[in-house]
C-alpha cells in the first residue's frame, strides 16, 4: 500500500533560478522532450510539440485531417468534443456527431451503430476523459471498432493522461493529443500530439491542411521532424517547455506514470465513497465511466448551500452545468487524501449534515482511498 500522503516530496532535478533571462530552449532539449513524451505514451509514433495550450493542438489536428471529401464520426460527450467537430466542419469535412446526454458517456454499441450507418467513414474522433462532466469514454473498445473498419482514430487525452491508462499502441490510436496542465501537474502553455504514419498520409494528402500557419502540423513536420534537428523551428516557449520537462521529472520521482494514475484512481474512489453518507450522488450515471481526473457531484433538490461547497478543489459546473453540479478537481498534485477530506468537509457543510454523518463520510473516503486493485 502506498502512503496516504502522496505525492511524495520532490526536489528539483535542475535549477530554474530565474523566470527571466533563460537561455534559449535548444534543439537538444527539444529532441529529448520529444523522446520523453514518446516514452510516456509508449509509442514510436512521431511526437509533435506545439508551443501552445492543448486547445491549439486539437484545432491543428482537426483542421489537418479534415479534408473537404472526408467523412468523420465525432463523439460528443462534453464541450471539447463539440468543438472538435465544429473545426472539422469548418475545414470542409462531413461530420456526423454522436451526442450523448451530459451525465453519461458513450457506449461502444452506440458508436458501432453510427459507424455502420455512415458509409465512407474515414475518421473517428473522441475525448477520453471529460473534465467538465466527470465522465471517461470506453476508448479501448471504441478504438477496436475503428481498427476493424480501417478508420483513423483521433483521441483527446489532455485530461486523461496521468489519471488513467492511455495505451496508444495497444488501442491503435492514430493521433493522441496531450497537455501537461491536468494530471501531470505541469504547464498549460505547451502541448503535444503523437501522430502515426497512417495519420501523416491522411494529412499530407489533404489539400486543405493548414500550411504557413501556426496550426500547420505539416510545417512542424517538415521543419523539425524531417530535419537534422540541429536548429529549433520557430521560437519555443522556453519556460513552459522546461516546466513540462520538470513535470516529467516529478512523475519519474513519484514512481512513474503507473504510480500517478494509481493515485488519481484512489482519489476518485475516495470521493465517490463519501457521497452516499452525505446523501449525494455522482453526476455521471454510471455504473462505469467515472473519470479519475475529476468527480462531478449532482446538486440535490434538497437544501444545498453551493457557495459553502466551493473552494479548495471544489468548483462550480461550467456553462450550462452551472447550478446542476459541482466539480471535485482531484487533479495533479491535488489528488491527495488531505485534499479529498477537505472536499468532503465542504460538501458536508453544504448539505447541513451532522458531525456524526460528516465523520462517516470521512471514514468512507479513507476506506475508498485504501482499496487495492
């Protein structure tokens, strides 16, 4: 059993004594960062590092693969899936959205039915974990459906990487987009995509793929991946790139990606175990599909002081979910017993339960954390 006070203390592997006057991010550093991200994902696919938040990388991927004659099935279980479909449409592709209610994830059977009913599908896109709604889609089973049909699969793993397994090779994912700001507890201003040879073929053949643009994956490929890598293309975000490397150092110190994902799984089990004693329910219907990165809690019809629940790792629902759920963001370094117990206390105050019931919820959370799988 791992100690309850994860994550372990961390000593910087190298000093960043000043945020100013940093030396330029070198070609050697970028080459090593590429390799470390590939190892993190367990893939030999090309790694494209984009000097921007992951939303830019997702848009770049969408506009690069969406040729005017392309037909795509796009799974929408939250706001990011909807955005990805809109970007592909803007690039000229025919997009069939498979939309679920916001309190459940998609099933493989639903995806299979849409694929079978849509002739000529060449692209399948979906989000793995939904930080806004607290759901996680069954990617392995869905990717198998795409592989059986020869369909290129695009996965938004920005929220899931570090919180749950992301098996790029085993699942046969062609494009996987990640960011450092969620479960890896790193920076937001740099992100990456793992791109397979098959996906590159699709992008190279797309006359509408961005060129001469910040969103051009082709420009990045030609100027960096296909070069001798002696000079960095463009102007790298030095601070963010080095911060991502340091976040990966910290993952290694903790025991590797498996240790980080296990800590997130424990945090999710702990808060879900505490809900029943408090008379609360998960927003996600279940019985599966609960995201380890964030747990969403349905605001009950009984008296509930939402303002009292907020603070620490608890926040309001976004957009149309405001007033309908609260989010327990056990993400990154916040996936700890202390943070979870703090959230339990806040939810207890919001529901107005007795001190005895609050203690029962805390005990349940501790038991949930300590479950071995």
